[in-house]
């Protein structure tokens, strides 16, 4: 700048006043200016040189918005490739909170245009309060074309509304196989805390029940995304690129649509459950539970009224009773008793005179009839309680428990469906653990007929009884073919759903024959004779389980809800069966009522096999009509040589 | 016999720097409004500059002593115009700052009041030259500035009101304020300021929010902190070389608030980087040094006072505006002289320069 000293700066003007500002002060101002600029440059350095990378990333995050391309979920087919669950295109309206300065002012218009009450919008926003602001909130799912047009027409006034194309689940109507298939819903907060669901974010759709839940990782696919360049109002200025979505894997279920339809039809108007399984493999052929629910209602946002309807139903429509109902198995348990009695070499020689009951430890235990002389061969068809009271007393609780446990009681079967129940098998150890009391021998008596503390699920009974009929080979029930699932995922599913799984128990061929023949007699001369299927080797065991004690029954004063539960576990053919059907009819009153339902399912299955393969193997009825000609006799059906134990693999050319 | 002033003594170098910045301003306004409804503001800015340059030459012909002679009338009119704004002004963005004239012309009196205050302060301290300042003298100087400040604050326009302060400070500093007096004043202001901040009643909610946002910009990323945050992102993402003219994503994507006025420096930094920013600050430095040199060579005390008043206002605006853009000052709404879009701002700058030119042209007149 100029020279520092100007002599004239201190000159006095004509007025005699000081006419100059001192140079020192001006220099001070110069230094101040330089200092200020230096500070500003430091600030710029900090941002543009030191922080450049960070701010560049923030600028990119500002202008690039990832628009998800949602992967369609895998479809579900039955074992023959018939479509069970499909997807349909649907549009969801999202709210972008970042795009709006005064949301309150826009709410009346949004509420009107999308037909949502303002309070509901408030509630939705409140639910996402903790989520980051940039995250879109799903405002309304499955919007109508009119609502889409409304959003498109108000792009400028309501920039906060955004639509997203999705694929939505389309389930069978009327709750068909609803418990097996399950449903999808928004991921819950508890699930988000679970490391298994780590890759989900709030608002994601996830399987919440049934196959949808177990196989979610396979079904869900991988969402893609499109990177679009937007301005601060969310207006699209261009796009950068996209990652395509990988659709979820289609899954083939072990369900046979025809068998499933028979099961659903059989249960119509009743409360209960039917499960059909292929005992050779453990493949579930049908699974139905009543009352049922409409999973389509869960796929879009659940209405309050429907949810209340489900919650207030005393029969628990969401419960998959085939795997979750733990009830006294009643007389179906006698098959387990028979295995224990025969394998322990007690039952073969046991003869009981049934006079309508017997007294043990000073207490009279009733039988429903006077069966007269009973041995193991007619104890099963007639379901004689007196015989099994006596057998139970002879074996003792821990021997019974040992056999029951080896047949899968008090353990989950390990079926690939969530929330399976394990049932209860009492024993001295069990009682000590749960009630801190010793076991009394008197308690064993009613366990012998599947009452008392013993409970089981339909799937457990199906597995156990068909396992016995298969010569002691028990399978892990499953609803998806294992070869549909990558090995490591299959392993993970087995670990997630532990259970008794695959097992083989010792069963001599004599004992095997004795039990299976007796079970065949059940549907001819025995308790389930009314359910007899002409031309089909149909075996099984009924069960009529009291839901309350005689005293409580007297107090309740009758009524439908006090009626006993009707059980039936049936199979065809009697040895190495191709199908087993377990039926639970709650308050169905009498086991043979359930046997008729099982017969419908087995009939449907057999007819189908016959039509398709012209395979009449099952139809080779070892029993001639002979026992029916004398239904009143108590003779034991003889064992024809045609039903000698066969290799466990059925041969289609057996005829 | 006094020498006649001539354009040979016009400060062509200063004008050159100023015009260079004006060109940068027009280009950046063009870029910042490219995709907005404000497209074409660059042409309007060229119009303002043309009028400004014309007025600069016009005012440079008037002897600044004439301006000093009428300063007290001008001061009176200024106060009246500020009252008029409050009474009949047009409300824009929550502030009543503009008077609407027929023909679509909006005028912001608070801008040209700055110029009047510079001349009035120069006149006031000229009258006190050579004697020690008494508390009464200091009080009068405060009153002169605080009255228009209060009226502008009422609009409310904190930013412009604050630009009157450097005129007072500069006047007091050059007018011979003693260190002891300065200390007492600072202490009093500090105590007063603390009281105001504690009570929290004297700031408008948006002003309080801006201060809070300045202290913690991330506290409310879409509210008051939004402007600061987006400005920091714009500047920072520019890096050393910038993203290129018309290529700033923050500027073009409308993330940066009002990128053609208050945040124009952020837009410039984003597109031209650290290097460009240094260039602009260097131009400011050269202009300010040139002005101070003219103050040094002015033929009399009021001439120096007027130029230094202009310097004070420009330095203050640069410090506050650029300081805001780089995140070391709160958002106050003060435009950046010579870069921000706006007729009133352009006219003030060029009228001040016209007076400066006049002072320079008359440095040998006595």
C-alpha cells in the first residue's frame, strides 16, 4: 500500500481543525481486514479441503434417492405344481416427511383424497416417530386407481406423497390351508431386535406365520433399487442406474390339493384339525384347522374389526391346531400302551375280564361297556379301558413314559412350521420337576387310556401311530420338499425347529402284526366300524377324550362345550401305510365321528391314486367281508397271509 | 485557486476490481437460478448494475461537501421513510421491508439509509474533530444510529439493522474514542446482551431458532438448521477446484436456500471450489485496500470518514455473510456486497463508490 508516513496527514486545515485521520488507525483497519479474511479462508479450508470428502458424500446423499424395486415373493404350489399362493400388483402410498414444511396444513386434503381419517394418519406418523426423517412412511396400502389419480394430480401441492409399485400376496379364499401357508405382515419391533431378522427395516413385509414365516428367507427374494437424482422437492431430475430385484424362490409344498380339499370339506362347520401325512417320508399331504381366518386380510393392513373378531373368538382361529392344540389323546394312546405292553412281553399273555370297569387302589375306574374276556387282539378294536387300566398298572408310569417318549410324546416333531407345541408325557421325574411331588401309582391308571396329565398334538399322534404301523420307523413331518431348499438353509431350519425328527424304535414283527391287524379291525368290527371304507385297507384308532372330570362335568351341567373331544388316527394300508390322517374334532363327542372325517380324507386320497396310477395296492383288502357278517361276535379277525409284513417301500405293481 | 476535479483522478483500478466481481456475480446468479422460477435474474442484475454505474458517475460529479451539508435533512427523511415502511410497506417473507412504487418498483429504504448514516456520522465527527469525546458526544452518536436500527429491527430485519453498527463503531474509532471509554461501552453491551439472551424475550422465535441452529446445526435438519447445513454441504462438497460452473448439485438441486442472494457465496464455493473462493476474497481484499488508500489520501477529515464508513459496512457484510456460509456466524440475512442479487444492494454499493470517487477526485482540490 501507500507509504506509511504522510507528513500532510497531521496538517491542520483552514478551519484550524484536525483535517486528517491518523495513518496508524487506517493501518489498524487494514490489519483487521486482513485478519477477518484470514479467518474466513481458514473456515473455507476446513470445509472445502479438510471436509470435502465428507461433504461430497452428504451432497450425494441429498440428491440421490434410492427407490426400492421390491422383489416379488416366491409363489407356493402344491406337490403337483398347482398354484396355491400368487402375487398381484398393488400400489402403496408413502409419506415423505422430509418433503413437507407444514404437514398439518396438508392433512385435510390428504385425508380426503386417500380416504383415511386424519387421526389415523396421525397415529401412523406417531408410529414412525423414532425412524429417521428421510424414511418414507407407508400411509395406505393397496390404493385404488382413483387414489392413484389423486396423488398424480396433486404432485405439486402434495410433494410429500409418493407411490411405490409392489407385489402383494393373494391367498386362497375362505381360509383354505391358511394355517399351513401362514400370512405376511409388516415386520414387528420384537422381530427387528432378533439377529435373524437383521436385514429387515421397519415397514418391510415379512412372513409372520406358517410356511411364509419358516421359509421367509427363500420366499422374500432380494429387493433391487433405482438411483434417481432429485431436487430438494423430491422432483426427479434424472437417474443414475438400477439394481434389479431378484424374485423370491417359488416353493413346492408337499400338500396335495385334492387331499387338502377333502380335509377342509370334512372339517366344515366344526372346531378341530385334520392332518394327513405320508408316513414313508413325513411329507404332509393336508393340514387344516378350524376355525380358520382369511390371510388376505393380513396381507393388506388388518382392519380393527377383523382383528377384534379373531381375538374375541374363543376357539382361537389363528391357532394351527394340528401342531398347537395340546389335548388329552384319549384312547388313541392305547396304541402306545400296546407297543409298551407287547415289547415288554406283558400284553401278549394278559387276559382281562371286563365288567364295565375295575378297581385299583380303592378307586373304581369305569369302562364304557362290559367287554367280557379281553386280550390284546380285541382290546384295541373295542377300546377296552379295563384292559389298559390293568396294563398301565402292570407296566408302571416310567415304562409307559419311556415308550411314549421314544414315539415322540412330550417333544416337538420338528415340523417346519413355527410355534409347534410339545405336549406332555407324565412320569415320576416329570411330576417331581413340575409339581415337586412324588408320583402315586393310582395316577398311572388313567394315563393308560390317554387321560390324566398326558397331552399330545394331532401331528404327534399322526407321527407316532403311523410310525408304529410302519414297523417302528418314524419320520420328521415337513410341508416343503427338502430338495427345494438349499442344504445350509435346510440345516438352519432343522436347527430352528428341533424335535424328535427321524427315529426308529424297536418293534418285533409279531408285535407289529398284532397291533396293525387290531387297528384294521377298528374300522371293521371295532369302535370305528361306521367309518368302514369298502375296498380299502383302512386301519386306525379312535379316541374319546373327556375335556373335564366327572365332577366338573356335573357342575357345568352339560352343554356342547363339555362334550368330549373326538380323536381318530387312521391310515391305509394297515402296514407300511401310504397315508396317515389324524383328526381332532373338539367336542365331537365320540371317536367314531372323527373316524368318518378321516375316512373322507383317505377315500379322496385312495380314489385319486387309483385314478392316476391305476394302482389298486391299497385296495387289496386283506380282510374279506367275513367279520362284518357277524358284527355282534367278539371274535378276533384272523391275520391272512396276504398282509404279512412287507418291505417298507410300497411296490406299485403289488397287484 | 482550487483545481477542478477531473476523471483523470477517477479510481479506474478500483472500478476494474468492482466490475470484475460484478461479472462473477452475474454469472453465479445465472447459475443459481438456472432451473428455478427466478430464471432471468442475471439479466435483471445486469440492469441494476447499469443503473448503479450510471448513478455512480452521476454522484461522483456532486461535491461530497454538498452531501454533508444536507446530511441532517437526509437523516430526517431516512427516519421518515423507515417509519413509512412500517406503516405502508409490503410484507415479503415475514418482514415488512419494502415500499412499493407504481411501475413495479420495490424499494428497500433500509439500504440507502446506510449511505445517509455514513455521511451523517462523518458530518457529526467532523464537527467534533480535534477535541476529546465526552460521554455526551458518544451518547449522541449512539442515538443517531440506534434510532434507525430500532426502526429496521421492527420490520423485522436484524441483518440490515446490524449493518448500521459498523458505521458507528468506525466513527467512534476514527473520531478519537479512548480505550477506557471503549472498555466501558463493551462491558455495558456485554452485560446487556447477556441479559437479553437469558430472558429470551427480545428475539423473535425465528431469530432464537437461528441462533440455536447455529450452535447445533444438526438439531433440526429440516428447520432452522437446514439452511446452515445445506450451505455447509454446498461449500464443503465444492472441494479444492469446485464442481464447475452450473454444475453444483446443491445449487442446481435447490437444496441450497436462496442461492442467488444470501447464500450466493456458498453456491460460488460449490461450483468453483476453494481456489475460486480465494480468488473472490482476494478481489475483496484489493477493493478494500484501495478504498482505505483513498481514505488516506482524502483531502479532508469527512472524506476519510465517509470512505472508512463504506469500508466498515462492506467488511462487516463480508465477515457476516461469508462467516455464515462457512458456519462460523449465525444466519442473519445479510447480502454479500457486489455478489448477491438485489437492486437496493447494488445501488447502495455503487452510490457509495460514486461518493468515494468524488472524494478521490477532489483530493487535491483544496
